[in-house]
């Protein structure tokens, strides 16, 4: 008996190639894992740096205190210009901190820091530092515009507090205070998130402003508890230093500047790490 042979072609043999997912693109440079107690260590290391270079620290701390006194004087005599002055100092502050980062870098390398070297720290990567400063300026201009909107919604025109903090903190202004602090918290948090380790990174490595900002943002997004703890410590120390007519900033300002360098070093790893 003959079996009929089908003319249909045999199906081609199928060879399955296992799917290999493409590696995810990592946002920013790789970061070290930080324990929750890391900010306390940064403060200890920052204090050690301040004790090793007290003269330079006192110089920068005095600059911070004078900036605070200038804001207070402007608020008392021309409150309407206080926001403008604060925005300018928010730009000047990180540039001054560059000098403190330079001191910590020199001490890390077992070199002798000097005031001339610290004042010229921004020359190491001047173009990218300027670009990053422009990014901060844009955010601070938006912050100022948002603050003016809060003023306009809360009052009939621009209020005149006659330079009195007591009048500003009147219970009738509670809605304004809450709204103003909420707006300030949003913008201050954003500025903190993109700049917490950006300036030390621009000083220490040949990198660009966008990469530095992404590294800071990545650190805050991937390790939020540590960075919230660090932000809380910074806020408490600065507010406490401001209470006695900003005198505490003479010490707290450079202390936090040095500690911020060690925060960067802990997040990015030792020198030469990728």
C-alpha cells in the first residue's frame, strides 16, 4: 500500500534566541551606599577640618554672618528689597563654600591650605561652575516670582511690615506665613536636591554642570532618608546659628561647608573612583 506524500513544505526549524534585556541606562555617575548615620560622620569630619584650618574658616564664617546681618538691615529699612538680596546671597553662598571645599581637598591630600588658594577655587572649572550658578539663578528667580504671587494673593498690594518681625508674625498673617513657607520649602528642597554634592563634584572632577546636578538629584532620589536627615541637620544648625544675630554662622557656616565636602566624598567614593 502506497502512502500519499504531501506536497506541503515542511515548516522550517525554528531557532529561539533567548531575550537578553538591554542594560538600563544609569542616571548620573555611580554612587556609594550610605548608612543613615552618615551625616553625623560628615559633621565630625567637617569639625576636624575646621580645627585644622581655623583662620580660613573664620574668614568665610564672618562673610556668612555679614551676609545675614545685611539681610536683616535691609528688612528693617527696605523690606521690599529683602527677597532680591536673599536671592543674591543664595548664589554667593555656594561660591563661598567652594573655598571651604578647596580647604578640605587640600587637607585630604596632606597639603597646606591657604586663603589665596581657597578664594580662587572657582577657577578650577570656571565655565561649568558659572553654568551651574546660572541654573541656580533661574530657580531663585522663579522662587522670587512665586513669593511675589503669594504676597499679591495674601494682601492688597505689597505689604509694609515696617521692618518688624513681630508685625510679620501677627496671627492675622497665618495664612500668608503658611503659604510662603510652603513655597519656600518646595524651591529650597529642589535647590538642595540638585546642588547637595554638585559644587564639590565640579571642583574635584572635570565634569559638566548637568552631570553634577544629576548626581545630586540621583543621590536624593535613591537614598532619601539619609539626605532628609542631612537636610534636617543643616536646617537646624543654620536656624540655630541665625538666632543670636547671625553670630553663630561664624562657626556653623564653615563647619557645614567642610561637612558638605565629606558628604560628597562619601557619596562619590574615594579619589579615583568612577
